[in-house]
C-alpha cells in the first residue's frame, strides 16, 4: 500500500495534477470532438483506455484545447494533426524513457533515497522543473537555428531539398555483442554516440537518428559531409575503446518528414555503407562530382558493383589528400582501396 501511495504522489508531480477525467469528459470539457481526442491519444503512443476509466488530468484537457486552437488558427492543417502528434509522441517517449532510467540509476546509487520517501519526493520535485527548463532551452535553440535556415532561403522547399546523406557504422558490432557484457556494450555505444554527435555538430551537420551501432546524418554542403565522415573515421580509429567505422555518403534530393529523412539518396547512402570496408568512406557519383575540385580530398573511382535495389553503381573512395607518400604507404592504401567493395555488414 505504501508503494501505491508513493506512486500516486510521484504521478501527481509528473503529470502536473491528479487523474480526474475520463476520455469522454476530456472531450466535453475541452470542446473537442470525442473521436479526435481518441486519435490524438493513440497517436501520442498511449494505449487505448476504456471510456469510463479516469486517467486524464487538467493538463490533458488544456493540451487538447491548445491543439484545437492551433488548428483553428491555421498553424497546421487538421489532416496533419495526427501525424504531428505521432512525431511528438515518438520522440518524446524515447526522451522520457531515458530520463526515467536516469532517475532509477540515481536511486540505485543512493539507497537512502529508496529508504526515505520524503527525500525521493523532494528529489523528483526539484528535478522535473530543471529538466523542463533544459529541454525548453535546447528546443528553442534548435528552433532558432532551423527558423534562421528557413528564412535564409525562403524559396527553398524544406521538405524536399538537395542534401548530403551519410551513414557511419561500427564494424564488427554484432560479433562484439556476443563477447562483452551489457555494461561494457553500453559504454561503447555511449562513447560512439557522444563522439558522433560532437563531430556532426562541429561539422554543421544534423544527426537524424542513432540506430544502435550506426548514425544517420545530413549536411547541406558536400565539404561539410566529407569532413564529418573523415573526422569521425579518424577519431574512432584513434580511440582504443571503439571499433573502426565505415561510411557511405550520397548527394541528392531528400524528403524530410517530422525529423526523419527518406528517398533514393538515403537508400543509396545506406547501400554504400553496407559494402564499405573498415576505415573506408564510399561516396556516390553525384557527391564525387561535387567534391572533384576540392584540393583537400582524393577520390578514387571503384569498379561497378550491384547491391540490393541498384544495378552496377560506381562509387568512389574518399580520403584526405596527401602531399607526399612513399611506395610502401601508397601500396597499403591502394590495397585497402581495392578491398573497399568486398566487405559486408554483420
């Protein structure tokens, strides 16, 4: 019973109040049609609840009202309402899961919190507003950056634009998961994610998502994308705690939708990554053409190869230009380049 009481107290803090309403009551109090409130709830990623179950708070009622007002004001089309809500639910649920894990890790490290409910409640009361402030700050900074980008090119279609798409993944990740324990694996993933995020941000790219052992990013400029891939490859090679990486880059039209990217350019970059050898960066013909006049890089065309969905694509291996290089060094690089299309993913 004590645990149930504690759970209710924590819930009131996190939800901003106690549960008071059924879904039908939310619809009635907010003035929003009942079917739309049902769609919004499901789109946010929450399980359906019986009509007579009291699970909603005053904050839920206000959120529905705000969404309805945004539609009436023409901020976004009603047809996009569910899609927008789904995107919010997907991204915020992952953030919330991480934050909950962080809280429980803190409790495990400090047994006195679990033994004293008052200390635990006080911690949560202090932590939640601080998390909200940080999240609001980060969101506003990103919003400002993207708004500035949109205003700088008002005639550009931001949903479908020309960009460079890159995949970078750790080689041997599947084999590594079989021989190391979960805590070590978590450290490796955290190290790779931290490095990838830092390098991509410094290179003025954008992380689209982390997919386990792989990062997907986009960049506006060919040189920026090349620098990101090369720097990430160099820094992982220098890190004894990380396995080597390989990368695939492609340039072209990209469809951006709710923070993710789609289209042939994305698929091509993924296929190039799948055939790259460790330490190798493969680029498609279009990106190779755009980088051809850059003195900082060398591009070596490779033999045509067929991959799933593409017949006889001809990629190029990207590397930094070198002023000099002895025969032994050149021979090593040539051998690595010749092997650059023989690898496969785990």
